[in-house]
C-alpha cells in the first residue's frame, strides 16, 4: 500500500440497518456477538450475527446515534436477507428494524484527509463527531489511518482529495478486517476471521445465537483456522477455496475478501488452517492452482498477547 492512500471515496457497496425503540440496545444484545447495552452514545463496535452453530450470517459496524437509535453498517448484498431474518426475533421487544441505507451518506476517509476531518479520532472503533457526521475509526492499512464517515443523506461529502473506490477496497484487505458478504455467509465462525482479536466479540456479555460454540472455540484451545493476508498474480474472489501442498484433494481454507492490489496482482484475506500457513505451498482453487504468498494478519492475535 502506497503512502498515496489519502482522500475520500463514496462507499456504495455498504448498507445500513436502523434499529429504533426503547429496547433497541437490549434486543441487539441478545442477537449479536458484541455488547450493545453498555454502548455509549457516539460509540461504535464491530459485531457479528451468527447461526446457532456459531457461523456468521452477517457482520456489522454498529454505532449508537442516541438512546433507542442504533445503526448497523454492513455489506449491502446481504442486507435484505439479514434484515428479514433478524426481524423475526423481535417478538415483544420495543424495537423496529428497517433498511435505512437511503437515509445516510457513507464515505471512506484515509490518510491526511482523515487527520484533517477527525484529528481527535482515537483508533479502531472509536468514534468522533465531525459537523453533523460521525467518523468511526477503522483498522489501518500498512500504517495509514482509515475511517468510516456517516452522516444524514444530503449532507455535503467530507472535504478531501478524491480517492478511488478500488484503492479503498484494496486498503480494506491490507487492514486484515473482512466483512461478511454473500459468498461466505455461514462459512466461518468469528475466530476464523480473527474477530475476537479485533474487537468483534465480547466474551463477558450474555447469550446470543451461537454463543456456546464461539466461547467453546475460544476457551478449549480448538482454534485451528485463522485469517491471513494472501497475494496472487491471479484474480481472487470471496468464496474461492485454497489448498495446501500436503493434501491437494481437500481445501484448507477459503478466500473471505479480495481486491486488486495497488502493486499489481490481487490481495485477499484468507481464512485457513493455521498449520497450512507455517510451511509448504498454498494454492488457489485447486491443488495445482497458482501459488499464494501468505502473510500473518497485520495485528496481534488475542491468544498471543
């Protein structure tokens, strides 16, 4: 990633679910992997929505706008299905969920542009006001700060040099933080994308769908798959399987998110068996596919801290 990663870009691939009502926080508390009951106004969290078997159906960046008003920013391609499913469990809770994508403007801001717009932003998942917008800190890409700018629709775009969407998507990969999209729905438990290490799981909160599986994976030493960075000269896409030279007949992992690299070729976040990352050759789509260059995630894992 070049130091040229600075500027502002519109993020049309993201959507917003709005949760309103007196029970908005308590309802989400019982559905997602993160603590929303203790979320202060203006704070943000990464969270996942899991099946009873602990497999992620969706992931969100949640932001509390006010008491009884929480927004969940997510991949637009799975928003309708996610909204339909999670709404089934509202029952008697005083909470209403809707697709509020059209109510908000979403921009990615990086580098010097972020420093100009939100100079006090304290890091990943921190949030700060910028006019009538909120800027949420994201994980950096190769040391370059990144943020998500969210404001009511019709608000003037944040000021800064134009940044291409392609450059932003490439920086998403280099940050090591993957969001759930259609090709990987129900493919991974949160730890397979390192969510416990990047603020996406709260192990002290109460129950939610899949909580027993997620907790057991964490505390019984059964974590065998992790997220890594990968590079290939061939195009990659979410859902592609990857293989290891020790067993060309069975995949050892899956591409979670991919984008063209600013340096040529393609970069990806790959969830795969930890043992496969230690030695041998990892290949794309088949045992004799193109070789991948594997790097560790660009942040420490909770188990190593």
